[in-house]
C-alpha cells in the first residue's frame, strides 16, 4: 500500500459506519500498550455510527477521510481550532496519519487559523511531537462510568 494511492476528501454522511469501525479498530490495535481493556472499550464505545453521523451533520466539524480505491482507511477532523479526531486503520499505509494531519492543518490555514490544539492519547504523543506539536499540560479525558484516560493537551503554531 502506497501513500500515493491515498486521496484526502471530505467525509460524506454515508461514511459514518466505516468511520466508526476505523475509530474502534485503531483504538484497539494502537492503544493496547498504553491503556487497559476497560479504558479502550469505553473509548471505542464513544465512536458509534450515530455519533459520526451527528458529527458529520454538525457544521462546526470539518471531517476528512483518507480514501483508497479499496475504501476509507483514516479520518481526521477540525472543530474550531482543535484537531478533534485523527485515526488511521491498522491496515492503512505507514504515513496515512501524517497525510491526514497535514490536510487538517492546511484546512485550518485556509480558514485563517494561526494555531491548533488537540488532546493526545499516550499512544499518539510521539506522533504529534514529531509533527511539531508541543505539550501544554497533562490532563484526563472522562469517558463516563468512572473511567478516564490520561492524555496530554498539545498545541502548534501554524506557519503560512
């Protein structure tokens, strides 16, 4: 699988079920060494097809997908000045997340934003550091039922 075969495009309402599957499988595969099974299950449960459909219907969100001829392999989202989602399927080509992040950053620049924030899971921290994001502070993301994730709030200034 080559990055050249991946096209970035706006997400469509019919993409919601696939986006939900990418969300869940990425969490299970990539966060296994960073969070326990209860945390991963609670986190993955937040990404239902209905939740993605709701996000797609909300004009405050700009969702992008990484698509190959065989289907969608990643999702990224800009909400205000926050990178609110960035997930690549376990089978996606190496570099898919970086390509999606670059597209989200370009969307932010085109919207006149000069900086972005995000909340990084432990398993994604090194990825964001490599892409120029700085740690602002450690934090916890509440997932309900007494379960939370240790995360980092991060930020990046966008160049022209």
